[in-house]
């Protein structure tokens, strides 16, 4: 997702995704999996979300820090995600698919 003036962020995000793909390829022979996690709107400040905030997500809530931690734990677990590498996991409650900005 891009907003006016977000060029450095967009370039950095694209770089991370490209680096993820390249490292997954380069480290495959060592059986090292490489993935990226792209968080959406994550409330880490204790902000009280509003009805409008919740409406922007398919899951009807803003993300929590534990949502990201659990995604990372899943990717780190060889039994659960051992066939996943070179991927960018978007953890955003569906916000980027909904494409609504209120």
C-alpha cells in the first residue's frame, strides 16, 4: 500500500521482499527457510479502536502484537510451515484486500 510521500517506505518494503526471495534461493541448499512478515495496522499503543477503525478490516478489529508474534512462531515451526519459503506473509486482517479508507 502506498500513500503520497511514502517512497522510502515503499522502496524499503520492495527491497525486503526481493531480499526474502533471493535469500530463500541462496540458502535452500543449507535447508534454511527465509520468509517475510508484513504487518498491517497493529495497535501497540493501547489506542481504543473505533467502529470506523474496525470497519476497515475483514476481521472487524485492528491487529494486536500477538497476531504478529503468532505468525512468526508459525513460520519458525518446521512441523507447521516446513514447506513455506521465499514468501511474504501479510498479516493485516484483510485490510489490504478490502481496500477501504474511511
